[in-house]
C-alpha cells in the first residue's frame, strides 16, 4: 500500500484502511503534483524480474493500483494472488480490477502468518506496507518461506526525509503531535537492506527520483485529514494550516514537499538464519 501510518493493527483495520478513501487521498497528491511525471506503479512494475510463467503473491494489495496501472503488461502466464488484512480494502480491490483482463485470486491474510505452503511463489510484493507490520522479522521470514529458492521479494518503502515538510506543517498546527507514528522510520530505505539481509543473500535498492511541487491548498488539506493526525484537527487547525500553505504558495509559487521512495529487490537464500525470526 502506497502509505505510511504506523503499525497499530486495530487502528489500521477499523479506521485507516477500513476502505480505500484515506489511501486514495494520499495517492492523489502524488499523482497530481510529483515532479517526476512517470507513474510510481509502472516504475515499480519495471523493476520486476519475474518469468512469464510464475506464481505471484502481493501482501497488502490495497486498492489494486499496481495491477490497474499495468493491466496491459501482465503476462498471461502469471497466477496472481492478492492479499490484504482489511476486508474492505480487498473488496475495493476486486471492484477496481473487474475491468482488467486477467484473473486474480483473493485472500484476507496477515503477513506475519502467510497462509500458503513453503516454496509456493516465484515473487512476493509488499508495496509500502512492511512498516505497518508489528513483527516485521517474522513477516520477512514468512516471505522467505513461501518463496521458491530462486524467487524475488520486492519491498517498496520510504526514506528518512520522505514528506518531512508535512511533518513540520502538522507539528506547527498541533504542537507535540506527529503526523505519522514512529513506525514510519522502522523500515526505511536507509536501513531496510539490513533487515532483509537476514533472510536474503542479495538485496538491491532502486530509488525513484522526484519530489512534490504543490500549487493548490486543498489537496494538502485532504492529505492531512487522511492521516492519523486528521482526527485531531478541528476547523481552527484546518484554517491555520490553510493560511500557512497559502502564504507559502503566494511567496514561492508552490508548496515544496520532499519525496524519498524506492523498492528493494531481495533474492537468494542465506546459509544461516537467526532462529528468533523463524
């Protein structure tokens, strides 16, 4: 899922990801105002090294943008299994992909206990979701277990400075409260290779260049409302936020937001594995 809210599972299930509305508000900001015009999901798809006949598992599939935005590129020989821990998100995914000329298998699943046999898949995908998982070491071990020995694990995430201007904006409006919980920084571009390296012999990192240059106030407001901070924002907070954003746009022509995103490609088996991650 293209997002970063934290790993409070009950909050994620009953509020943040009960459906796709919050996530889509955040995706919209990226799609409209990224300095890199190339679509994120198409860029990720192009990082895949997957044979034309393959079984593929996506963890935290969200509303299905990865497959919707690459519909014409999906090989006929791919057997794709989509999972999410949110029933509402999975239902929206099914609706969104009805027009895609490919069949998908759907399961409600927790990445910490993947309900498939050993060495089932040629590739596993986790698009901006590992930082949501409470026991990430267990989840990565589960991915290694269900992957075939020659399989690849594609894990997208963010860097330390991703959207830092929005964090600053949030704390200016609501003192002492983070826009995102600290789990955002628990699996990041700077440190993710070390975690993945406990289960995989090789870990490559691909960075997508680009930032956000936002020329309108309301898309930022919609983004902020969609985060964990949103529930704490009253109308006075929102107006203060509008004033800050409007002043910045009037002064500089836009509101600049740092982006730091990429995808890890992990593959190959390590000879020894820490027993506490199994």
